[in-house]
C-alpha cells in the first residue's frame, strides 16, 4: 500500500514547481500532490509563527487527509522556519526540506566568492546561519534578501524590464564583489534564471538544489522500500485563493494544462 501513496509538496506559491519538475523527471511512477499557498503568500517577510501555522495546516492536509508517504517542503523559507516543528509533530513521517546550497556552492566555486539570494526570512534565519558556520568558512559569502522577486514569478513576469530592474538592484553589489557562483536560495528563482544570467553574465554559475533534494527523497523512500515502481505518475494541484490568473501562470510554469482545486485550510 505505501508505495502507491502520494508524495506531498508545498510552497507559498508556484516556486516549488522547480522542485516538482525535477521530481517528475526522476520519479516517473510516483503520484504527487502539490499545494500552492497563494492565498497566504508571500512567506518571505512574515513572522515565524505565521509560517509555522501555515506549514502545520498544509502538512496536516497532506500527511493526514491525503496520507502522503513523504512530505517535501518545497520552500526555503518554510524549511527555515517550520521544518523542526513539523518533524516534532509528525516524528514518524519522512519530511524533507530545501535549504540554500552552501556546501555545494563552496565546492563549485573557484575563487570562493559566492552570492546567495533568498527571501529576507531565509537570509536572517538561524538555520541558514548554522549552514554558513558549518560549510561556509572557506569562502566569502554575500547574502541578499530579495523582497518582491517571488511576486515577479507569481505574476508571470519572468524576464520583463521591471523584473530585470529589481534583479539588477539586488545583484549589482555582489557582482562588484566578483562572485563566481550564485546560490538560488528560493525555489521561485530558477524561473528567473534567464533574467539572472543576462545580468550576472557568463562568469557566474547559478546553483539550484532541486536535484539534490529529489535524490535525497528517493533515497529515503528506497530505504523503507516505499518507491512506486510502475505505472504513470499523476499530479494533483491544490491552491489556496485559486484565481484564473494563478492557474494560467501555473500552467506556463508547469508546461502543460492541468486541473486545479481550491483548498481551504
Ligand atoms: N519559494 C519560497 C522560498 O523558497 C518563498 C517565497 C515567499 O513566499 O516569499 O523561500
């Protein structure tokens, strides 16, 4: 039975689709349920208590109502603020988060000068500072909170003049510092890669962690023999505050027309 249970994912909006897309390629047989908490987004400047409360409600929907066999917090901000509480509340569950990839970026960088862009909440979080202490000591890391960027993705403005202007404002100081690697510390930002590369130029390598997250998920499920090994996997999307505009942006990001259900939690 457990192999056939779905895997749950959530984010404050559509950013987590950057993780879901990699999961779909890597785990073609699995059924996925994705919750986009658009009605309560963005999380990036909310309080710790607000984010924990949202994460608990969505985790309860996915783990209890939908009987998900694993939960992926496809959001750096919710991981930073809420993963410890969720693991305390559901100690038996497989709960996987996503964090700024400091370790991988330090290994990748040649000049050991690295930028990290994320929400304010992630950049200021204790978990991120612990990552810097553990893995960042051999490098100089410039961290930048970027309010407004996730909204560009949610609005479907992936490479417009306004989006590029905001990106330029956030990236210019770290580009002056001659970074050669840029950590995308928010799951929305891979959808801005083209615009970011246009500003950062060919000497800066972008790093986003979706493959590492999905491999970790795959290993955890394999360890307990819970991978689904046949059949074509399906995705179901639930959205708080569902609107036509949100649907159309999601279809552009996901790459195909899909059905969405409004969720009230
Ligand atoms: N996608 C999210 C992250 O990875 C959060 C964006 C937001 O809600 O501010 O941090």
